[in-house]
């Protein structure tokens, strides 16, 4: 189980690093837009990300 969690974490880090590597300007502009969002908007994005991830996890499993 621990190997699975570490592998998933490694894949997440690789995907997170892809945009700053390929398009650093776009990544910076996107990050700046996110910092200007209201807390409620950021929470909604976080909630949707969590729900989509959970659904994908259930479908894969």
C-alpha cells in the first residue's frame, strides 16, 4: 500500500512540474490569477478537484 501511495505521489509531482517546465510564463500568469480569486472560489476548485479525483479512483479500482 505504501508503495502505491508513493508511486501516486511521484506521478502527481511529475504532472505538477510539467507546466512550469514547458510554459513557465503561462504557469506564472495562472498562479497570479489564482491568488486574486476569492477564498470561496479557491475552495470550490479544491472541492471539485477532490471529487473528480475520488471518482476517478473509484472507477480505476
